C-alpha cells in the first residue's frame, strides 16, 4: 500500500488523513482502552474497510464523526469488534494451567474452599476458560468431591468472539492449536467437520460481554486470568484495570497476566510468585 504525505489511501479505497487517524485513535482508546501505534493507518484501513463499505463511508473522518452520535451504538460496537485482536489457543503457554492443577486447586481444597470462582477476563473465543474447565474436570476426577463446583466467568468486549465461545464448536485448525489428542477425545464431541466442547466442561463457564475499563463484576474471585490484553493498553489504563481487578479478587487470590506481561510497574497490590512452572502473582 502506498503512503504519501499526510494522507493515506489504502488499496481498499479507505482514505485516512493524519488528523483523522489521530481522532480515530483517541476515540478507540476512549471506547475500548486499545491504544494503536502512532501510525497504523494500514491496519485501521484493513480492519475497517468492510464495515465502512457496509455503512457507505469512504473516509475515516466520516466514521469518527458518526462514532460520536448517541444513536450509533451499533457502529461503535462493530468498530470495537473489528479492532480487537482475538488471537488465542488451547492451554496457551502451558504453565498457568500446570500451576492451577499442581498448586492452586490443591491449596483451595486444603483450605476448604468449596466453590472457588475463576475469572477469564479477556476470553476471546473461549479457548482459555474451556482449558481452565478441563483442568478442573481432570482434578475432580483425581479428587472426587474436592469442590462442590468451580465457577468460571469468562468476559470479553467482543460480542462476536463471545458468540463463538458460547457455541463451543471449533474447526480442525483451532483444534490443532494446543490440544493433546487425549484431551480432544476426552472433552470434545465430533460433529461433522467440527468438534464441540462437552457439556460437563461447558456448563462450568458463564460468558458475559464486558469492557474491562467500565464493566463491574458482582462476585469476588479466587483467581483471575487476564492474559494478552494489557499489552494493548496505555500505562495509565493498565494501572486502572489492574486496580479494578484487585478490587474483584479475594485476599490471597491469584492473577495470571500473559507470559510476556509484567505488572509490577503498574500495581503494587500483587506480589510475584515464582514456582518451578513459571511466574504468577498473588493479591497481597
Ligand atoms: C489476544 S486476545 C487474548 C485471549 C486470551 N486471554 C489468551 O491469552 O489467549 C485479547 C482479547 O482481549 C479482548 N479485549 C480487548 N480490549 C478489551 C477490553 N477493553 N475489555 C475486555 N476485553 C478486551 C479482545 O476482544 C480479545 O478477545
């Protein structure tokens, strides 16, 4: 794609001036917390071209204007959904699920917590909360009656990703990303060319649309997975969100950020815990 001077016209026809890009970037951050790089016009054009075509718009300036209109809630939702990155996989990074199985669930059992709650705070298409639920099923099989139940709340800002998660049906490509053959045959039911997560694993997970910047949770959690989402936010937003998360956790609760996300400089509410499996955090 060619980029000249202060204006950019993508191959798809979307026109973006520097000024409109800056306004769009600020508006997207207000709406979702997502802070785009200084010059990601090509990304914006490729992610929004289809939507702008649907709405009959050819310049980003027009889109920015319409985003401010009270009646354009659906447009705001669609823009957020188009701009999120939903990359995920089963048992991503491995170690959080190993720590859950080997350290955290045994600790809760020995403390007599009968119904622990886990929050998957940017769950995308469901692989993370269902991976957690599979670990719980495996634990309950080894330790029958250890818990009355483990409740998993899974939230995301992206309604389309949540639709996929609720449907719990995955194609060959997504199944190949991180699932062992043993877990596939144990926790999935084949339906034609797709695999559906078994009821026992699914029933434990409740999905809800929620913006981490604004939404509130009604329960306190023993553990929170907030992985590979803080990277999209500015430092101040990370601080605010980590404060909200700390407020939604029980004392001594565990927090898993993404494998490459360090939270120490944004929050002193948590202490780092090192195990032989990897690093996670604990609410002080
Ligand atoms: C890269 S995925 C990470 C999924 C999963 N946690 C993992 O690590 O595999 C990031 C997710 O964060 C969600 N997200 C982005 N901004 C958000 C916000 N302000 N509130 C809630 N979710 C958000 C996106 O919709 C996307 O599904």
